[in-house]
């Protein structure tokens, strides 16, 4: 048995190594993306497109439903409060601003971390334990360039796209409640939605989603590539990638919100 | 007789994982064109040795010379240049399961050469013909049997016309007939293409069939190197026990008999 101090120490060392590992992988990935084209060693376009379809197009349905119902729920909950103040029309900006700033980017990222991040970790983990990663290295192909870069590019491009969609669908969900249940005039609802929504609300949300895309790609690729110990290891990696991605998404959301709205940037 | 050209030279190689010493000073030479077999019991370090030869593991001390380059301190692009001249067949075949058989074999060609697609297709067909799997280009690895996967892995390993092929347990997990097919392939490839082969295995039947020279490994050290006949006639008790597969002998399976009772009651 280890004594408590030892286990705290070894956990800390393990954590530090993982953080360094993820940062090194990030640096390596950026190097390949920036320098690759000059060396004539880009990621294959086919696999980038493939990953974009998987990460983006195939996430459309789940993002659609999550955003729609989120929008509906915010509208209903805020209507209940705002009715008491006689400010029922403010349901509209309530929904649009909270979708654009927070719920669109964060929910989309959480959905994609669960759907795509776990799949990446499982796929790379399986490749790792079945010697496929080693096989790639042996035929002189860098796993980072060949596997990580396409997934990274796909997530960093597709997550903001999905977020835009999520914002729109969420506003639509709020609109359904506003127009059909609260009897707000459609034109008035839309005007109120967009008049109070500033450009900053939208671009900070999109910036967040880019950061979340990087987080999901790096965490799931790193965890996948570090997989050890057969089928059980793959299962652990899959779970771990989702858990870490979720924590980091919420953490970065907190930090970025602080930076954008509670500091002088 | 002409002096034999050394293609792989290993000098005083040491490697340990944590507190376990895997390799304890290995010295080996492999000559061009020969089939060199590394044999030994499970866990004696033979796979680890193989991974040092292809640069996937770095030694704690000692050096590995591969085709005249010292790869001990090679990383990235430098190592890749050497790796383009070698092929490796993995124990688990390690085919990329998201790609078809054809894509698996043409991947190195597509990535490392500037050949036309039509030329690459012809080369892939040729490589698959060599392993007896022409016409299987469009199947996925999951649709193949274990022996077929091994052979596709072999076709991928020879795609770039390597100078050396490394085999990690080529016949493990195959039925005796398929195993002898793979043995025959290894012999054919080294004869037809004049390739140097390094084979790691503990399948004695296969060893005697394919080897020009054999190195016997035990506890991270080379016990003996010689031709199959020399190994068969070896005076070394451990070598004899291994090649005859005897239970009794100097190599003990149960290593810690004395403290068995202690460890039970602890």
C-alpha cells in the first residue's frame, strides 16, 4: 500500500505529465498544420473531409434537438419570472443572448465531446492497443499528422458551425413559446431578439466554441494515443476523454466568460 | 568468400522498464540477404529487441546500427528516412481497419512516392500476388481470416521494396497449414527479392524451416548464435531444453518456490 502522501504525489506527477503531454501534442499539431504545407506533407484532404462529416454533419440531429428544447425551456422558465414583472417581451432577448453567449457554445461542445470525442478516443485507443499506431510509425508516417491533424481541423471548423446552428435553433425554440404560447407578436419578438443581441455576444460565443473544439480534439486524441492495456484500456480511455473534456469545457467557459465580461478586454 | 555485409549491428544494448531489466547487453550482427531468427521464451526480451532495431524504442545504453546509420539517437524525419528502407510484419497484423486491403498496401506508396495512381495500383496488385491475395483489394480487414491478415500485413511491409523485413511472431495463432504457408512466404520473399529477414518467434518448427542463423535469447542476453545445425547440436543445456520443449532443465518456469508459503500467509 502506498501512503497518502505518496499517492497524492504520484497523482500530481501523473497529472503534470498529462498536461505537458497534451500541450506537446497541441504544439506538434499546430506545427504540422502550419509547416506541413511547406514541406509538402499536408494532412490528406479526404480524411479531413471525412472527419468533418463525422464530427459536423452527423451531429446535426442531436444538436438540433438539444438546442430546440433548450430554447423552449429557457423561454418557459424566464416567462414565468418575467410575467410577474410585466416584462414578458424580454423573453426574446433572454433566449437569444443566453443561447449566443453560453448555452449554444457550451451545450454543442458537450454534445460533441460525448459523441465525437469519445469516438476519437475509442478509435485511436483501439489503434494503439492493436499495434496500428506502431505500424504507422514503422511505415514512416507520423500519427500526429496522419490521425490527429484531420480530427483537430475538423473539430475546430465544425464546432463553431454547429454552434451557429445551435444559436439559431435555440432562438427558434424560444420563438415557438413566445409566439404561440405567450402571444407575443412575431415581428415584435424577432425585433426584441436581435435588437438587444450585440455582435460581442455572438463572437465571444464563437470564440469559445473554437477553444472547446481545440480542447475536445486534444484531450480525446491524447487520451486515445496514450491508451494501454487492451479492451479494458480502450473503455477507460473513452470514459476518461469524455470526463476530462466536460470538465475542461466548463472550466474554459468560466475563464473565458470572466475574461470577456468581467475584465477590461 | 566475399566478406559479408553487415546490415544490422547491435552493440551492448541495455534496456529496462522501471526496475525490470529486459535487455542486458545484447551484441548481434545480421548480414545482408540472410534470414536471421531471434528465438527465446516469452518475456525474454525478443520483441523489445525487435522494437529497438526499428527505432520504436530507445535503449538505455548501447547502440543500434541499421543499414549503416546509427538510429539510437534518430527521431522524426531522420528516423523516417531509415524506416522507408525497412518493412515490418506485426504479431497482430496491425492492418488499419478503417481502410480496405488495397488501401492498406498502397498507403506507404501513396505517402512516400510521387508515382501515378495507375502505377501504384499495379504495384499493389503485384505485392498482393506475391502473398497469394490478388483480387482481395476491396475487402475490409474485418472480413479476412487471421492468416490472410498476416499476409496482407506482409504485402504492406514489402510495398516499398524494403531492404530488411522484420517479422514479429509471424506464425503465432495460425493453424499448422497456414503457418507453413507463411513460413514458405518468408523463405520465398527473401530468395525472390533478396531481402534480409529478421524473425522473432518461439515456434520451433518454423525456426528450423526458415532460419539461416539463429540467436537464442534468455533473460535479456544472447545465449548462442549459430546455424540451425549448430543450434541443434548445441552443448548448452538451456538451448537444448528450449528447442526440445522440455519441462525439466535449467530454465525454471516457477522461479520463486522458496517464499511461496510466506507470500500466501502475508
